[in-house]
């Protein structure tokens, strides 16, 4: 399997700090790069994280608040300056089209790249490739916001003992895989389903159906936890989650690796986010994100 990892460019919420840049996340997936929510300073953070403009194939914006989108202008211009040789597709809430256009043409520059705009207007599938299906689901925030999810198609895992029991070996295995059967033996008899990996990206939102739908069964969930649990009313008022709420979503959805991010500047100790997430009953792998961290997707779960 090719490299699949999350590169964290920024983890602050509304206000950047000395140690946290505005939002920015790149998912590297089988030779493609998907940039999520490029806040102010993303272009420089990419340089620091050794992520090139050429690595980007898609840009996914959850909503048009500045900490999630002000970096678009610089990133788009850098893509054109570096003459990225492939099209780059941009997904963003359709209601924010005027903001995307303003950011895309914030200053004069020479366009050299095919930037394809595909606004999101409803829940559902946005794109399908051999490696993944990209989906979106609406979230609950003061402005229109969507979360994103990648789903790898299911495959098959061959069972060597069953192959041997049927006398199938060497090149015959490939013949069976391509044709579905060989000498009366079907693929189902000598293999099992290999579940595709799943990744979800959930930013500014209250608890809602979209959050749970995106998180369901994910190998990795990147989710905002702007507030600590004692400030749950403040979180709800402003359309955000607490650490405990985010962890509860991950717990109920069977998430394997939870990545908490988008932290308010009011909290000086990031360790408390982990403490509250564990107190909420999440027992899987847990990362409290920090700028420039690289987080590999978990290895495939062993079959039951």
C-alpha cells in the first residue's frame, strides 16, 4: 500500500498563537494530496512540512470563516506559480462561491493551472477514483459548513491455507482473482473481504447527524475540539464541539485513530484535551494535534 498519512499544518481556531498556525491539513493518499481548510499562513506551513504545490490534487474547504480559508489566495497562486502539471479540484460550500472567487482572484497573477471548481450543495458523493470515494455531509455551524470523508473500495484478502487446500498456487492465484473462479473454485471460497480504509475530516460544528455519519467506522477521524467540556454551552452557542463530545462521537462510531485539533487559545495545556477525551470513554489511538505533525493512517485491522 502506498503512503497514507495526515500532515498537520496548523491547529489553532479563530486566533493563531505563537505555537499554533491557523488551520491546514494535507492528507497524502496513494500518490494524491488533498488539502483541507487552508487558513492564513498555509503556504509557509507547507514549506516547513515539505509539502509541495505539486503534491496537491484537491482542495476541500469546510466553510468560509477566515481561519479555514484565508490561505486559499496564497495556495492557489503558488499552484500556478509552480505550474502544477495536473488539474486541481476545489470543493467548498456552494453558498460561499463569492468568497472563493474573491480569494482566487485576490491579486493579479498568471493562471497556468486548470483549477476545477466543484461546489458542494448537498450531502453525497463528490468524486470517485480507483483509490477512494470522496463524500460530503452537512454540519451545524453559523455559516454553511460541510465535512468530508474518503472511503476506499473494499477488496479481497486471499487465504493461503484455503488456496492450498484447493491446489491453487503460483500464477493460478492471479487467474482466479481476475476471473472470479478457477476449476469450479470461486473467489469467495478462498478469500475474505478486505474492508477499505476510511478517513473523515470534521471541522466547525455542533453535534448533528452529519458528524456521526462522517465518523462511522473510520480508521482515522480528524475532528475539531475547540472547547473543553466545562465550556459546553459556549461551544454550542458558537457552533463547536468540546473534547468530550468529539471523543464520544469517535467512541460510538468505532473510530480507530482520533485526531483532535482546532484548539481555542484560551487553553494553555493541550494535555487536558486528551484527559477529557479518555474520560469520555474513547479507548482507541488518540492524537492531540500539533503543527507540523505527521500522523500515519492505522495499519489495516486484522480480520475477525
